[in-house]
């Protein structure tokens, strides 16, 4: 039985933005469902409450994928909101990551098999209880598995997306990307309406992701930013974090980036902000970003995200201090 969400309240913080050339109005923050599953330690009833509370707060963007909880996240959305509502809001779903789906046994060949992609899409439609998805993205669109002959209009995934659109199963096709160069190349095809950009556009890696964000903007794509905290690296004010990162010498977090993180921590402390609030409000201050997909694991975290977003963009001096961090060259551990 599908539960009926309570009456929706308008919320100033979520004053809608136009999602690029889709023409859809989207809330400034969206709800990601990656963390709302049993394998992430979230109880089913709590996950339902979080989804309903997000909708009641004014959020109208909901991001999910078949791999999240191996379909559990899709089921949670369907149970919390119902299919009719999921067709009216901006539900973003994905195909791909077949190793964690109903097509797990078929392996990598699914990335070049439109029939397999269709099977996964139709299963997601059944789980969500919808006839049509507002937005569909190939998961990890920058993976070479999708593009056996390079990024060409004859690629199997593009044939699949065209057929899904012709059958009116999908409203808009988009990208789910993280690698900056590949993101620019894919955006340049002009074939995608939406981009979900993860990991590399945030208050510390702003210059890394800037070319991708600019490419999306030039194509008038709807721009959503997800995973803006680099898997927790940008959430902590722990003064010992830079030392630990220096000891680990991760190639993905070179010495200059460690210094940037240390600088961001200092700016947050001086401004009286948490790193999470500062990171969210930094993104909300960029007009090229239409919605920021947040991933709360509890009702408390959801309320915090809503309250932080209600504060609007950061003060100008904080934004300027963060911008100055990009003057620190990332460098590499090999070069000392």
C-alpha cells in the first residue's frame, strides 16, 4: 500500500530554478537515496520518513539508481511517494552498474546491449510504479564500457536512449559523470539535457570541475551536483585530518589539495560554519548549479541541510577566501 505524503509546504529556500533546457522547475537542493538503504544502516521506516519529509520541505528532485541497495532505494521512493507523484517531480534514475542489478550474471556485455538496458529500465519502472521516468542517466556515463568505438552517435547506449524516448518511457536523458575531460567531451555532443556531476566540483576542487560545469552551461543543460564532499574528505573540522592525509599520500589528494583542505577548515572555523554547511552554501551561490543533491542518513541531517540552504549563499568574504585557495597548485607526491 502506498502511503500518502502530507500536504506540501512552500519553502523560501527552495525557490525553484529552471533545470536548463528541460524547462523543469527544480528545488535548489535535491534528495539522494544512496544512503537510505539497509546496507547503509538506515531502517526502512526511517528512510520512508526522510523521503516524505524532504518532499514536505519543498524538495522536488529525487535521485536514485538500481544499484542503491540493489533496488531498495527505488522501492523506498515508490512506497514513500507513489508512482503518480514520482512522475510529476523530477525523479532522476539510472541504467548501468549492471553488476549490482537484475542483470548481474550478464556482465559487461550489457553496456553494449540495448535489449539488456531496456530490461533494466523496464524493471525500474515497475519497481517505482511509474510509466515514464522524468530523467534517465547512464550510470558512470564516462566509463569506456558505454563507448566501445568512442563517443559516437551510433553507440548502443544512445540507440537505447533514443528508443526509450520514442516509446515515451523517458522524458530527458542525461549524464552521470565525474571525470572532467570526459564530461566536457560528452556535453559537447549536444545529445544530453541533464548532467549530474559528482566529486570534482566543490569548494576545494572548484578549478578541477570548472571546465565541465562551463561545458554543461554552454549546452544549456540542467546541472545537478552530487557527492560534493568527496566521500567525507570535506566534512570534517578535525585539525589532524591534513596530517593524516599527508601521511597517506593518496594520488587523488596531492599535497596542494591537502593544503587547500587545511585552508578550508580554517575559513570555516573563522566564519563559525561547519564544513558541510559551507560546502553546500558555496554550491548554492553558483548560478550555473541548478540543484545540489544531498545525501542525509537521518531526519536530523535532512533538517540541517534544509536549514543551511535556507541561509542562502555564503557571505562574500567567505566566498572570496575559498576562491583564493585555488591559487595553491595541487602538485603531486612524486614531485615532493
